[in-house]
C-alpha cells in the first residue's frame, strides 16, 4: 500500500507550514494561521461527454 498524499498548502491562508493533526487520519494543522482542517476522499467522478463552453454538444 502506498503512502497517502499530503496537502501542499493551507486552504485558508496558503502557507506551506503544515503538520499532521492529532484528531486522526486526514487531519492537518497550519502553524501560520493556527487553523486545523481535515481532508477526506469522497470518491471518483463519472465523466460524461465533454461540453463546449456554450453547453452545446461535444468539444472538439
């Protein structure tokens, strides 16, 4: 099994000084803004046909 990916920056302040949090799997703490956040994998997206910017038909 491979190691989980770590976030590169804080989603609140953008700083890179992150450390694993004590709350459990997926929890991270930002030393710059003193916030804690958690990452969670929700699942894979199903992709339908690609659309053009105007929403008509398939993109070429």
